[in-house]
C-alpha cells in the first residue's frame, strides 16, 4: 500500500440516511481507475451541475490532478460501498482561511444522505487545516446542492451574479449545526436498526438437517413464530430443511433477502458476508462463535467481519449472539436460538450476552412481561446498545428500555443519548463484570480507571436507572411497564400482616423513602376491606405511591382481592405495587385483562415487600430526576477561550519533539501533528482564562526566602510542601504564621520531617472558617472529560468519596455533583461546620467543566485544595498536564460508527 500523509481519524464508517452504510476516506493516487469508473456512471445532468457544462470523460491529466492531493491545501474525500466509489467531495484552498468546495454523488446514491455526512467530514478536516470558510459556486437549478449547504446548520450567505449562486459557509460549529448532526445521526441509526427488526424476508445460512443444530434451531423458531414473510434455508448440499425448500447459496434465492442469519463456521463467515452483499441483503445476524471471545486471532477475524460488512453497506448483529426478535403482529420475527420469546408488550430489551440471553427471555416470559423487540448483540462487532437506544426512542411500541450490558463501546455517546431519551422513556441498566469486548463497565481501560461508583454517577447524570442484578432489572422493568411514575417519595402501606408491614416500613426507610403508618387489615380481610383501604390511602394527598401486602395465613378469595386492587389502582394516577401471595411478576389475576399480557393499570407483584420497595425506590429517584429542568451549560462571563487555546498550543509546540514520519502501511498523521507526550503547563494562567484565580504562592528553598515571601504576600501566611505528592502526607502544612520567627520555626520543622532538600511554598492565609475540597479533571479516552469532586479531608480521600460528571456541566449537574459525596452534608452546616458558599462552588465546577470540554489537550487538571468559605471559594493549588489528542473525542467531530 502506498504511503499516506493524513491522520487515521479521517477515515470512518458512516450510516446513511436510509440506514445503509458507507466508508469515507481521503482519496489516494491508487484511486485513479476507481474515479474513472465512478465518473462513467454519472448522468449528464450530474456532470453539468458539477462542471457547468458537458464533460463526458475525464482526461488522464484531470484524473491525476483529482487523485493527487497534499491533504493540507487540497483535500478530497471519497465514499465507497464495496469496492466502488459512490461520491467525492473536495476543497481547494484559495486564501489563508478560505477554500472552494465541490460535491459529486453518483445518481444511484443521491437522496441517501451521502453528501450531508461527507460535508461534515470535509468541514472537520478543513478546520484541522486552519480553514474557516467554504465557498461554493452553484447553478440556480441545482436545488439539492443549495439545500444541502443551507440545511447543514452553519452560518451561510449567498449572492447571485453572472448566472451563478455563490454560497459562503462559516465553518464555526454552532448550536444549530450540532443539533442538525445529532438529528441526522439519530434518524440514520434508527433506520439502520429498523431494517434489521422489520425485514420482509429472512435467509438462514447454515441451516442443516442436524437436529439441535444452530441453523436449524433458528429456522424452526422463525417458522414457529409464524414470521410474516418468506424464510429461505441455505445449505450447499440438501434440498430442504424442516420441510422448507433450501438453496445452495444466498445468491441462488429467487426473491429479495432483507435479513440473513449466519450459522456457519467462523472461518467461512467473511465469504458468506460478501455473497450476501452481492445479493443485496440489508442486514446480518451472526450467531456463529469463534470470534473475539476466543482471543487475539478471533478478535482480528471479528474486526474484519465488521469492516467488510460496513464497507458493503450492511449492519451486523453479533457475532456470537443469540439473535433478534420483534413481536409486532405485522412482523412476528423470532430469529433467535430461544424457543421461548415473550409476547407483545412495551419493553425493549437489549442483552450483550448471547449465552445468557435464553435464560433472560425465559425469565421475562415467566414474569408475564411483554416485549416490543429484543436484540442480543453478543460480541458487539457493529450494532451496540447505542444503536438500539436510537431506534427505541422513535419506536411507539416501546415505552421502557431494559439493558444488560457487559461493556460500553462508546460511553460518552451512551450518556448523551441516554440523557435525552430518559426524559421520555425510562432506561434500566444492569451492571456486569469485565469483558474482552469494548470498555468493561466499571473497569475502563483508560488512565482514569473509572471505578464502579464513578460509572454510577455518570449514569445518574444521564437519568439511567442502574440496578445491581437481573432480579432488580425485571423488578423495576415490570413496575415501569404497568404503573405511572410516582410524584414523590411518600409511600402508603396496606397489609394484612403486622410483621410484613414493619418489614416494608424498614425497607422504605433504608431506601430513603417516606413511609406512612401501615394500614393493617388483619388476616381475615377480603376484597372489600382491601379495596376500601387502598382507596383511602391513594386519596391521601400526602401519599405518592402504595404498596399492598396480601399474604393470608389461610387461602382466601385471592381472585376477588386482586380484581379489587386493579380496579382501585386504575382510578388514581399513583403507582400501586403488591406482594400478592408471594407471586413474582404479573400474575393473570392482577392484570387489567387476565386473558392477555399486562396492560397499563396491571399491578406488579413481588415475592417480598422489601423487593417491592426496592423497585419503587429506583423509580422514585428516576421520577425526581425527570422533574428536574433539563438545563444547558450556562453562559459565563470572563472567558477567553482563544487565549487558553494559545497557551495550550504554545506549551505543546515549544516542548514537543518532532513526530515520527508516517508509516508505510497505516494512514498516519501528517508531519504537523503534535507529539502526544505529557507536558505540564502553568495552571494559574490557564484557569485565569476561565475566570478562576489561584491564590498566590511562592516556592522557596531557604528560611530567609520564606520570610521574604511572607512579607511580600502579607501576613498571616501558610508554609507547606510544594511537591504535590509530599503535600498529600499528613502534617505537611503550617497554618496561621504571623511573624518571621514563626516562619523560620515552621521551615525547620518541615525540613526535619521531609528532608533538608525539601522545597516549600509560602501562601497567604485564606479566610477561615472554610471546608477543604478537591476538584479534578481527567480526559478519559472512552468517556471524554470527566469532572470529579470530593472533600479534602483525609478520611474522604482514603475512602475515595467523590462524585463524577461528564463535562460540560449544566447548573443542575454542578448542584448534583456538589451533593453526591457522602460527606457533602459538611458543606451545608451539619456536624458543627458552618454553611459555606455552595453557589460559588457550583459556579467554579461549571467553569472547570467548560475548560475541560473546550480543551481536549488538558489530560489532567487538579485543583487541590479548594477552600469553600462562608462567602467565597479560594483555589489554593492547581496543576495542569497536557497531552496532544490522537484525534477527535469518540463522540466528537462528524458522524461515524464506533
């Protein structure tokens, strides 16, 4: 392969508007024949719109000119599907920060959103090369081109002269351009999943006559579910499988094939994928194993599977997955290995585990919970939970989303999507242990090493209900699927057992709910008594939800009691839960219609009161989160982002060695890329650009220098260890020094403690009383910038009592972050501490979050300590470390598949 001189992140797989995929990359000299073939397929009209006249053929000179670019002043990107070029976009610099731009899309692929996604990528590459403005000359009749440039969301101007419309595009990202990109991403990814879940026909490749074989199992499940379209078994040797005509290959099938399920040996999958692409298959489910779960060799095979499939326009579920299902009566798809699929319901269910998927579906069915659709992603080579979130957000049949996650492929995108979707549809996620696929939950492969509590904080920020196990996943899911959200934490209790009522009260208190005194009806209570008591409890304005406990010592008329509970609960918009004879799930007698799956108004039952209360507590917290204003990062004064960027660039440029030359085989950054090594920068100047002041301090090496510094700074002063690591040790600070003699004595004490060559710092004493806190920022490769906050007390540090939020922070995020550590009450006047300036602290966190979001080069920022006093916040120490990013953040820049 020829040497290339462009950054590797300029290549990307993208999802088009219709749900198909394409590969975007810079053009290369070796693309000459590909360009000629592409040009030969263009219509005369497309050529006329591009060149303002007829040009039936490109000359060799023109081909050489178009395919040889410098990736700085002249850049061209192409889109390929399979081996064919289907589009090309390019810019040519005409001024220091200005470039002319042109587009050409093959007629067969116009209207698929190819040009819009390529414009995003070209604009991003242009900004990297210092270009701020695009200019395009467009014929007035070329409405698609003018519409594209006007709808992208950038600031656009146009003027008409000499029969041509000249359009000027300011490439500075705007809120509108970000919204346009997010909206297009959402629609494209949702449609790509819809193509998988609503196929008109299915081929099962590898369906054999062997009883219990993987392929035959999928085939029989498809047939048993009464799939509404044709099903085609594919086997190279047999004529029929399960009584259905078989075909030697997918290419031999007479009709169209929308979805192919692959159950062939792993080393045959790539060849089958190419056959499916030639046939025009729109999506793949790979149930075959032998990929990433087997080690490095299998992982390489898995990466090749994803690369080939995406290159040919296909999305892939799997490999090593259970399959997919859609209970829509117009589809009735069960392309899984599970014979039991729950009936129609309102829950969308995503499971990364293939092996666990069958058991999960059985549990869902046993509880009587209906599902709208189910996807088991297995090794998640392509389709992930993020894709399903996009689909379920639009799917009217899905009201609740359940996720079993072993890893997060793009955590920052997950948080962004979940934060938006959780406003209308609850998302419940169960944590799991590590995995070889993606970024394990709670075990990020980054330098930050986000712990389990950190990930919980990020889920909380996004409104995701995170539970500890599968039992809780279904406990919470069945409540959300059938009952309304509670207005608050106040819980009414109706019971026929004193002991169980007291257990429910204790469970409420432990879950930070507010229980009302239980209404004990006695062991002999029947339907009338339970109905009257429940109606009374629900009518109380000081009750937001009710838990009913029906555990008669002698079996009674349970059916009548259940019917009464359902009747009463449906008349009031408050959630009702039950412990009904120890049954688990949605028993028929507690449904609005016992002959069907549960509908809204059915009452979920739990094996014990504690389990009901635990599920309710999760939903209460979610409902309270949903009531909070969505918020947006606030406008801040005293910001100088340009100056901050200049400081960062100067620091990296002046102290970074020259990069290595580009490699021969892999696209590498061009020679102007900065080195990725860490560089420490003066944090005081950087923070000043964001309106934050670091309390002045002077580093000293002798007692006399310490006294002189104290005279300059003003009394009283503090003497402390200057080294950040030494400063973490107890007893390395001397406070309230008011004289030269006191400074000299403190210097001698610290030198004796830390060594004669110790380096100390003198700082003016901050106002007291105050609560010490710590603010940190880490640029995580998976999550992006993460802001952490905790108290500075030794115990809080040892226990890692911190909260975490993704930057940028809204005002609500900052308020939640301040209150997230367990020691947060110390900031609000409890345990003898004075109330402090929490508002000023929240503003500091917002400013730090803005800095972290604006400057991806800041890999680490530590503000330690930050003293929060009664009227102000004082930053006593700050340290910043830079590192040149290898490319845009995982959820930054133009649209791309992870």
